[in-house]
C-alpha cells in the first residue's frame, strides 16, 4: 500500500484539495495517508477532513495521524511538505515591520525581506526533515509546496543532494487557465510551456492547433484600457512574454510598482494584502472545524486536478505520462541562468519519476530579471551556510523592491529588527536561537 506523508497537514483546506485530486483517480491502489502537524487540534481536523473526503467520494483510504514527524515518514513513498514556520505571526512580522521602515510589500513570502527571513527560519526545519528522510524513507519522492520555493529547494540541494526533491507551484497552470478565460479560448487542447524562476517564469509557448494565442491577448489588451493597470500586463508589454504569477506577487519582484503611492494606485495594488488572505485562511479552518463537528458535508473542489503532487503520484504509481512544471536545481535546463541555482522548467513525469526538460536559453530580458531574483537567493543560502549576517543584509540590498524604496542603512536597520523579531526560529550564527545542522 503506497504511503503518502503530509508534513504540515494542519493546512486542512489544502490537504483537502490534494486528497480530492488523488481520490478522484479511479486507477490508484488503496493509499495510506500519514498526516503530521505540530498543532494537535489542526492535526485532528486534518484527520477528520481526510476521512470525510474519502467517505464523500466513496473511496477506501487508510488514515493515520501523529505529532511525531518520524512516525509518519517511516516507510513513506511520497512526502508532501506544506509547513509554515512561524505561522500567522511570522507572516505579520514579515509584512508589518518592513512597512514600519517604509518598505511596501504585498505578499512578502517568496522574495525580498519577507522571503529572505521566511527562508532563514525554514532552513533549520528542512535540515531536520532531510535527516529523517535520509534515515527513514531514502527512496521517497519529496514534493515541496512550502514557500519561498526557490530558496527552499536550493537549501534541499545543499543539505541533501541525494534525495529526490521537486518544488511544486500551481502558478503556471492557473496563469494559462486565466489567460484562456480572458481571450475566450478553451483551456483544454492548449499547448503551453514556461521557464524561468518560480513566480517569475515566462510563458514562452502558448498556442492552440499550432497558432500562437499571444495575438488574441494583444487584441484584448488593446480593447480594454483597464488591463493596462495590471502589473502582469505591464511586464508583458515591456518584456515581451507573460509572467506566470499574479500581479500582486509579481509586483514585489521588480522595482517598478511599489516604489510610490502613485504607482500603487495606478496598478491597483494593496500593500500587506497577504495579511488579510492569511487571516481569512484561519477563518476558513475554523469553519471546517465547525462543519466536521456538526457532521456537515465539506464542499469539495470542482473536478479537474490542478495540483501537481497528485499528478506526480498518479504517474509514478500507474505509469501515466504527463507534462507538468517543477522547480529544481539548474543542471543544464536553462542555458542563460546560473547553473545549480533553482529554476522552474517543464518536466515529464511517468512511472520512473519526474524528469525536468532542458529548454535552452530563455528570452534575454526575462533571464536578466530572473538573475536578480536568484542573486537574492544565492546570498540568502550563503548567509545560512557561512553564518554571515552581512550576507542576509546584502540579500535584501540586492532585492529590486527593497532597494527601490530604502537606503542601504535603512535596510541594515530593518534587518536588525527582523532578526530580533524572528530570533526564536533563526540559526544562532545569524542572531537566532536555533541550531542549524548542515
């Protein structure tokens, strides 16, 4: 019986999505779902959710739950990681302290000062998970959803290069889905491919029956001036290829959008937006808890698997071949991005695993902006490896959004306060209280 370990299963809504996608396949064997979380109440909610989904879909499912990570990892064939080190309070710090210093962010969890500090408090936990996987399930496929994606997969490649790890994000899928909806073309039958870095990959192919769909997008933009007030449309107009993350996220990857109140208004951005999103996620969890206690049916997502982890699991267990997009260290997959840095590329998944595809060079302008993002990642990983606090500050200094709004001294002062606020989760070498195992 294939065993799938969910680490951070207390993200019960996302756990539900993954389980629904898995259990809607009719050709899978009975699965064993092993759930783990550090919060006992959330873990029990995840268990209830899994059992409820299985009953609602009429599928057999063995469910075990434990606060002990090693227990759920023992013998696992697949490990899905969706942890959030520091929780909602960590997110609040990542957004509110920079705002106090004059730095505007919208999401603050994948790049910039928020992404850097979220990575630094996640790296110690990844190191612990890697040690457990190496001992308890060394042949498992590790499927990571935890942000910051690029930085976390980079850290995996440093501390556990022998473990099979891929980073998964649904941004490419939903970008193409949304664009097809915008131009009135069915998603089914559309050919697409993207490459770059997570949250800033570029849609290099988007066609149907051999014809590019970009001209239809150009026509739509020309007839609707309001589209010019979207970050991604502005990026597409200036760079030539559509980016694969939401306008809110994308605004933090460049120096153009959050640098002034006028730009924020023009591009309809909401600084600190992720705080509201995170708070609503907590409210949604409370509603799930209430529904389970009342014995009410949970609302299941619509059919049509969008998440990659269930697709990978299905492919490996059944031999079904399909194309997805993954985040992996650059081993010759993109010629004009740094080797060994983490990139997002197409991949073929089948009965033998996940196989990233070489795409050659990506558009030069896109690669140039990607390199800035990867430079932030390189300095962050270097900071953790060497214990150099200066490299943390240099990572934020390199970040396009931070350097467009703050002076170097302001960045140093901001990082000092962020270090103090997050010290319970940071490595000792960087001013925290955690032992970091390499």
